[in-house]
C-alpha cells in the first residue's frame, strides 16, 4: 500500500517530452512506482490528438506549414492546440486505488485540481460534464485513460490561450464554420492567469490530501527512463500517429456540451 | 433465452459472465464464442463515445486487450474473457458505440472468438442461480459504494 505521492516538476520541456514523460510515468506507476503528480509545460506550440480520434479532424497542411508537430496521446478527448501558456499536470495512480464508474474516477481525480484552482483565487467548479469551469467557460483541458494498470488524469492551468491558433488547427468545412467555431471557442474556453508555482504547490497538497498520501519530491526510475526512450520513438512513428480507424465525426467539439455540427451551423 | 430483472437490471441468466470485466459470454459453440458488455458494465462505463476492436485473426490469452473504448474522455481497455483467436468483430459498434448500451445482448455484441482453452469456462459465472446471486452481490456492492444510484 502506497504511503507516498511522488511529485515531479519537469519545468519547460520539448513538445515531444511534454507527452512522453507522463506516459512513461504512468507505465512506471503501472509497474509499481508510487502514485505520482507531475508537472510540465511545452517549450513550443504543438498539437495533441486523442487516442481514438481521426487525424483527418486536423488541418494537417496548416500544422505542417506552421511547423506544429502533432502527437497522438494514449488518453481520450479530441485534438488540441498546446503551448507554453498551458501548464500541464498529471495524476497517475494504480487502478486499484480508483473506485466506481469512469465518471466517478475522473471527477474524484479532478476534484483536487479544482481545489488548487480555488486556492490560487480562481472561482472554479467541476460542472455536470466533468469540466473544470468558471461560469459557462471551460478553464482546464482534461483527459483520462488506463495505461497498463495505472489510471492517469491530465489537465492544465491555462495562463494564456491563443483561441485563433486553437481553432485554426481543426479541419473545418467552410470559412463560415471556422468563424462560428472560433466564436464559440472564445465564449466557452478561457484562460485563468494565476501563479503557476502557487498552483503546483496547492495541487500537490490537495492531491496528497485526497489520496491520503504524503507528497515527496521524486525523480524518474530507471525503468521509466527506458520506457521514455521507447515512447519517444513510438510517438514519432507514422503508424502510431495515424492510430486506429475511428468513425468520421459529425461535429466538432468546443467543450463538453458545446459542439458545432458539420451538417448545420448550430450549437448542439 | 432466459432473462431476469435483477435489482433493476435485465440480465440474461443463460449466459456465462466475467463479472470483473463486465462481459457476457455465449459459449454454446466453443469454436464461435460471442462476447459482449453486460448491462452493469454499460451502466458504469458512461456514454460510450468511441469503441475500437482490433482486427480479427489474432490469438489472445485470457485478460489480454482486444480493443479500447472511450467514455467521458477516459480511454480504457476491452479484454477477452477467454483465450482464443478472435474470428469476428462487430463492425456496427465501432460506427455506433451507442448500440452497446441500447442492445447489449443483441446488436451491441463486441466480438467472437474460437476458444482454445475450454477449461477457462469453468472460471466464468454460469447457471441461473449463480448468475443471479453474482449480479445481486455486485449491484448491492456498487450501490453501497455509491457507484450506482438507487
């Protein structure tokens, strides 16, 4: 039974490592490392796409032309634009520590993040769609998944958000659609400038309290470092990037509960 | 086909179950075992947004991952309850994951496999009485834990 929650702050890392580091840690937790809260932010902008999503949802030509790397992650959700204004956090725990439905697991592993947001002065709440929000706007992009026998929930403190870039990466059928999508994104996704260091300290405290563990600064294990090298290669392989075939989407999501249908320009 | 309403869930009691993974198993023909998600699994998974099953023709050991599903941005594995070669996957559930919730025992089946170790069947929950008791126990546990609403 774990008594310690390892805390690792990687600081600023390359786009690739801002994905592979936490995947490697999740594999480590699956193999016996203690529950781990990790932090990092990407040195340069890039695009991340969810495990099941189609690359065709992205305007790949635009990404290529603007030098945005694209990486497929092993957790859920859609394609997202990420940059240094987004301070990532990840909580990885053994599956045995989680209870209940998937929704309950996600909510219980996001609740400490909500507490951390609130402790740095942001009036955040976990809404009915399990989005961390202020009013109707989502303020934290999250996703979750099971990696080996570890469960990982990822999220971010968004101190600045480039709505234009975030909307532009998505393949949209018409300029009118793209404008509508950008308008909705500006309405429903917002940054919450807060001190990232204070947020990280508050998150370490709230996650440790929630899990009943003692937070301790830590480093990656040898096993995790080996896995990291493997993941670096895997995430740059075309086959991995292309992923598994998934159905063609009929809409593009702005946030949970707010989507724009490809067949009609309306909020659904 | 026989089914029972067990604490609010319609459960077929003529099938075998891997309750830990919320899978039903129709093993009437060992060379063509059909597998699907049980109604309790449907309830606790949340609304399925994505379901991807690996292509047929591959051999798996019991408990190995044969695909993945996503609900509420949470990606989890689909495992096989028996060892064997997957011989078919339901093409309709990938297109319409909601089928699994709408008709878990019918159109929402997941995959079929040719079982290679019949002795594993003994480790599944079978028989009307055992299935009923197993589901009652599991549902009560989930309710006590707050996993299921009354």
